[in-house]
C-alpha cells in the first residue's frame, strides 16, 4: 500500500512539474529563421532562459505568467502563458527587427607623445570609487569625475536615501524580486551583457528616470550610471534597497 501511494505521488509530482514548464522557438518575423541567444525572463517567477542555436528554449512558468523576450536589434515583446501553451507544448514566438537611423558620431582623437607621464595626463580616466563608513548603512562615491563627492558624503550622514522612499515604499512586491534576480544565474548572465535597462524596468516595474533617481540618491555617480551594465545596476539597486530596509526598521 505504501509503495502504491509513493508511486502515485511521484506520478502526480512529475505531472505537475511537466505542467510548470513551457517550451518554444523564437523566430525572426521577417524570414522565419530561428534566433539564437534571445533572452527570456518570466516576470512573475523571476526565472530566466536563453534560446539555443535552433532558437529553442524551455522555461519554468504557469498559466497567466508573463514572459519577456529581448534581443539586440529586435523589438522586445511580452507573451502571456495560456492553458493551450501548457497543454500542447512548443509554440513559435516571432520577433520584429528594429530600424535604426545612424546619427552623426563625433570621434575625439588623443595625441600621444610617447612619454608616459605626459600621456597619462592627457588620456581621460574615469576614477570613481564606492566608499563606505564603518557604522553607516549607506556609502558614497568619490573621485575627480564626481564633483559632488563631498556633498554626497555629508548627505549620507544626515539624510540617506530619503528621495527613494516613495519608489521603494510603493513597490514592495517588485523590490522583493531583487533577491530572486541575484540568485538566478541565467538572469545574472543575461544582465551582464545588457546596458539598456529594459529587462530591469520590466521586472521591477520602474522607468529609466526612476532607476537613475534611485542610484543618484544612493550616491552613485553619473559616470557609473552611464557605463555600468545591467547586472551592476541590479547589484547597486539591491544594495540601496537593503539600506532602505535597515533605515525603515530604525
């Protein structure tokens, strides 16, 4: 009897696991060719996947979850998981290419003399560092290219992260996803190669201006915000959110 019940539960578990996975093929809408390395994120369960050389993927999902598809040069799309998708299996997802107009590009040359001491002064160096003070929950960013470093350090002592309270406070569910995002290797790998903030905005339901506001008021420099990849931005926002939670408890 016990063996029969065990087999029954194993079958049920296997069935439920199968129902929790969706599969599909991502294709170019213009020619129906498969697209490799498309990033797919389940916005509800914070799980990620990448298409293989045949454009195929498999990802954990349940009915009504929203999957976010993104790929450089293509329009990002959202697809809702339906009962039919779970029932019939593989579906074809088609993405549309974006048209880009190349704007005028200005290239500034740097003349080198061959003398290290002189050339080192002529080449622009972005020298921003993140500092923390023992006993303080928040940090600040210093460096020559961050002219407000002293002001930010003082603000960290007196009025840390006040401007981000409204953003964090009204989106507790979205901000809880930060820890899940940090633990998922697929999402971290995805964000490491992205610089457009689109996936972060979709997951956290914030816009680009709000991301910049969070980082600015958590004492990250403009240089960091312009040059960091999305994984670095994720870690920065998560650090800021952890500081916010500590301050809320106090």
